[in-house]
């Protein structure tokens, strides 16, 4: 839930910045900022997936659920 709150807060801030500008600034600024926000969100998602996979694998090895057996 905290991740969703952070994302929604970032989107609200971005919308507030865009609403506060006039049309000339908005047209040149919007695409750059939206691209930055999307890039940041994708990066955060990749980091979360990596951390989750790594800790899950480490937990599996530590508990003996994942074994390094030769077939």
C-alpha cells in the first residue's frame, strides 16, 4: 500500500505542476516530465522486483527449500 501512496503522490505533484503552467510552457514541458515520471516508475518497479526475487531466493536457500543438487 505504501508504494501505491508514493506513486499517487508523485502523480498528484506532476499534475499540480502541469496545471500551474500556461499552454506554451505546458506543451514543451509536459512530454519531458511525463517521460521522466514514467522512467522513474519503471525503474522503481524493476528495483522492487529484483529485491523481491533476491530475498526470496536467499530465504529459500537459507530454509533449505532451494537445494543445489546435481542430477
